C-alpha cells in the first residue's frame, strides 16, 4: 500500500534537484553530440525539474506552517532556505522554458 510521507517536502525536494542536474548535463552533452534526441531529453528533464521545483516550493510552504514557534536563529535559517528554494524554482522555470523553446525553435525554424 502506498502512503504519502508526512511531512511531504523532504520527499519531494530531491526529485527536482536530480532532474535539473541531469537536464543540465544532457544539455551540455547535446551541444557536442547531436544524437539520441539529446536536446529533447535535456528539455524534458529541465521542464520536469521545473514542475518538481514548483511542487517542492509549494510543499515547503505548507510544511513550513507546521514548524510552530522557532528561535530567531532557526527562523532566519528557515527564511533563507525558503528564499533559496524560490530562487531555484524561478531559475528552473526559466531554464525549462528556454530549453523547450530552443528545441522547438531548432525543430521548426
């Protein structure tokens, strides 16, 4: 039987990290090797990473409300973590759009 982890954020946050890193690696390889549909693979991984980053950000906001009363130092760390997560999400969305746009622009000139 499948159960949803609680809290959800730690379970979700690792998938976009791997997808974004794999998409970046595939994009770099696709610059030098134009085989195996690597540009499409890179774009797909980047878009999937962007969707995953959005889900991780959402789950972090939801789970952050469960943290309760925190010390000022812990609150500062949590705020910085949230800011970095939002930056990563925004850059992942931008990268996914650029990768998808590049593949479409090359395919349909």
